[in-house]
C-alpha cells in the first residue's frame, strides 16, 4: 500500500539542514520519500525526528503543501569492482564525468556494525609504508584507527601516503596483500578533492581507490551519510 502525505511546514534542522514535516509517524528505517518536485529526502527517524524528513540536495523548489510519497526504499549504494577508480557522491552517484556505474550489487548504507564476538581475530598486518607507524603502532587488517592531531599536523597527508604506498602490494601477485582504499571527503572544498584525485592519478593509485565526496557545498544530510556510504562500499 502506498503512503502519501503533505508538507506541514518548512523548518531548519538542528544540523542546519532543511527539513519538512509530514503526516505519518512511526517509521523505523531510512526511507526515501519522493516529492512532487522530484527531490529526494530521508525519513527523519534516522535523525531522531520521526515527524520530519531531511532533504538530499536543493530545497528551493519545495514549498508547504507539496505532496510527499513514500517509496519504501532503503538508502543503499552501489558496491563492487565497478567503483574502483571512480569519484562518487554520498549516494553512490558518479560525479567524475566518466559515465554511469553499472554495479551489479547494492548494499544498505547504514548497516549496524557487528559486535566483538562475530568478528574474526586480527591476524594480518596492514602495512602503511610509513616506517614509524609500522614499527611502533602497527595496524592490523580489520582494525579501526583514529588519527588525532591539531590542524596542519599531517593527518590527511599520512592517510594519503598510506593509500599511495599500497601500490607496491596491489601491483604484486599476492592477492592476500592487496587492498581497496576508500577515501571519504566530508566538508572539504571541491578544489581539495580535485587535487587529491589528481595526486592519486599521477601515482597510478586510483585503480584501487574509491573517492566518496560530500563537499562543503553539499547538503548536511549528505555529509552525514557519506561515511556510512564509504563503509558500505568498502
């Protein structure tokens, strides 16, 4: 059964993203809603506001009284080797001008992370190619590592160097040492993302990398969604 509603009011969310009130309650998952203008939005339950939806993209054409239709879709993104070497937005849409991505599989963007017990023991190192890190604070495959530091101290540079250093293993014949690198740029300038892509291309590293870009000009919900999408693609 299709569910329709209408916009009761146009407000601003606490994350400074446009939100629209709608007439249904009790939604329990991230659901696209199709607006009369063709815009897309996500159910507010994702943002702890079950009576609101948060808009993906431009909200200027949306006004009070517009019709809203629930599509029943869950937010998902394309996954698979077709994404390698591509730059996509938080919804998995290509933004690099290289044509569509014909991925055969899609995965939900906001799956719950597995607990400790289902996870396999960490038994393989992830070599960064940066000797101080590999010697003093080695990282294992399957681990999560937080890089903490003040501004302009080289956090991003360390991450990019790690991506570039994976080339030696990705060019080799040992399949168990090859890694896919996913870089999620949240709130960065478009020029910064373009410079990153140029650096990876010049070093022949884009062939095993995926760039997910939710730049400073994107809507706040897309910036929030981008890390989830990056994890799903990986």
